C-alpha cells in the first residue's frame, strides 16, 4: 500500500485491480487505470469542484479507494463560496458606484445630497420592480443548466431580454412624475426641483439596467462570472472620472460643470457602458445561446408565461421591501435635511454588507436550482443549510463592525459634523437589523432556486407593513424618538419577514424529494 497526496485529500491506492473486477470496469473514460494515482487525483479534483459522486463522472467512489474524502457539507460550502465570492464582488461593485455618487454629491452640500437621495430612491422604486420580475431567471436558468438543457437556458435568456424591453416601456414614464408625487408625500419643497430633474435624467438608464440584470442572472446561473466582474470593474473606474468631471467640470476637456445633476448623467453613461462591456466580454457564450433552434410559438409563450408567473411574486416582494425602506426615508424626511442626509449615509454603509448577503443569496439560488435540475434532494437540502449558516456568520461579523466604529464610518461619507453625529446614532441599529435582513435575503434566494416564489410577497407585506411600518410611525412620531424610532420599527419588520421565509424554506426542505421529482423509495 502507498499513500498518494493531492491537495488536502489523502488517498490509499493499489497498483492492482480489486478482486473480481477488471481494470476496464473501474477505468476513467475507458482508460485502464484502476486504483491508480490518476484516478485518485481525478476524484479529488471532482469532489473539490463540488461535482458530486465519482461514479457519475467515471471515477471510482468506493470507500476503499479514497478513505478521507471531505464530507458533503464541506464540499457544498466550497462550491457555494466559489460561486458567492465573485457574485459578491459584483454586488459590491454595484454598491461602490452608488457610494461614489453619494460621496461626490455629499461634498457639494447636505441639500444636494438629500435631493439626489430622494430622486434616486424614486427611480429605484420602479427599477427594483422590473428587476424583481426578472430575478426568476435565477431558478429557471439554474434548473435548465443543472439538467444539461442548453435550449432551456437560451429560451430563458431570450424571454428575459423581451421582458426587459417591455418593462422599460411600462416603467419609464413613472419617473416623469417624481416631483408632484414627492410634493404629495410631504417632502421639503426646497429639495423637489433637483430631485425631479435627477429622476427624469434616470429614464435613460432604465433599459440598460434591466437588460444588464438579464445577462448577469444568466451568467450567474451557468457559473461564468468573469465577464460580469470585468464589466462592473470597468464601469466603476469610469464612474469615478465621470462623477468628478460632470459635477465640478473639466474646462480643459470641454466638460461643463453640471453640479449634483452630473452624478445622474454619470449613472446613465455607466449603465450603458456596463451592458456593452458585459455583452462584448461574454459574446462567445451569449451568441450560441441566442442562436439555439427556435421552439414552437406555443412553447415560447408557455415559457414566457412561466417566467412572468414566477417573477411577479419576486418583483412584488422586492418592491414591497423597497417601499418599506422608502417609507423610512419619507418618515425621516419630515424631521429635516440633516436627518435625511444622515439616513442616506447610514443606508449606504449598511448596504455594503447587505449586498454581500445578496450575492450569497444569488449563489444559493443557483446551487438550489442546479440541485433541482439534477434531481438531487440531498444536494438541495445541503444548499439550504450551508447558505443559511454562511450568511449568519458574514452578517454577524459586519454587525460587530457597525457597533464598534459608527462615527468613523460616517465621517468617510460626509464632512458635515451634524450629519456625522446623526448617522452615528443610526449605525448601531443598522448593525442589528441587517442580521435579519441578510437572513430573509438568503431565504428568498433559496426559494427562487426551488421555483417556490409565492410566499415572498406575503411575507414582505406582513413583516414590513403589518409590523414594521406601524411600529416605525409609533416610535418616531407618537413617542418622539425621531429617526432612530423609524429604524427600530424596521428591525421588528425584518425579524418577522425573515422568520416567515425561513419557515417556508424548512417546509420546502421536507418536500425536497417532491420538488426534485424523486420518489421516496428511490432515495
């Protein structure tokens, strides 16, 4: 006997075939290499990639062959982390663009920051609705990829692009009425002109934003994220230059100073740049998918209807959640300009760690969808448990940071001492509620992967609007706690919403065999 090492796995190998079996019976793709060093190394590579059992790929999986194979939960953790890390980088890149906008505009004045914040959340309210409708691509593309159905992947991509155009036409006009709607909601009159102008400029960013979501979801589901990372990195570099040059101007280059509105134009240009960069970098993958043989018209409508049916609850969930946080902005806005600016700073800081959980949620959706496509109920259960545990660790660590240094973090976003002091009082509360926010975000991703989206909207409605918003109003207005009272109310809403979704995930885990289409007697 000799001990063969590969990576962190040790394997006992024999140079002869096992009793009663010929070398060809345990060969790798027909090569007579039974119980050899190459077989053990190949099995180690397959397991480290999360490829499942060795026998599916032609490698021996007997306990006598590799006695110290890593346990399945560890392999799932590695596979999830390898997928979540690049997705998290993409999410942080998206946050970085918004953070640069906030920092640049915040250096102009507190009024400019508050105005842009109001115009931006009005735009995001409608864009998030369209993005949510398209998020069902997570589960559909992942399931098709797990089953090896390239035609299904291509059909979902085409349907997603069609819906992105349709949603853009429907949602863009809503950005024209930003000013009157904010006035009706009681926002400060001094902030409305700039907020309205900013929202109108963002109409040009709706289509590229939604189309980018479609391409990004497709690349995530098939596990090819380098083109997405490339496009986001390029857009971030250009965004810094465009924000600086369009806000303060660069006369030598003929670029006029547009003030805070220049940040809006920078966002528009970077949205189109991201879409073009992603399409160009991933053209070798996209073109074969788009050129698949055309399915019958009835099948196309059927797939499109399925995408809409699964996407509507996701979109309503996300817009309900966004509306709840927008209501936070409205409630805080009634306490003055300083409170609005501080709220925006605190939300920008908290959104960094939340977007990490959003990346983990997307990875969990892909892993769960691929397990469903492979008809692997055990793999589905592992994806649910490992993603929940990893999310709890990440969000808990971020919370400690927000508790430890709130003032220093706030000072990175603004030089106004009044805004820094107010934001420092909000960040410890944000550290608590982002734990629950991360839990409900990851649970929603797992449910998307299982194509079980019906509960998302109702959990958000009950958690945010039956619990969170009433408590926010009571604490902030009736009891006079101000902006911190608004945030404490949302802590309660997030706790309820995350609990409901986690209960739903547990219910689906018990039905994993049925979801994967596997009868109990075959497990």
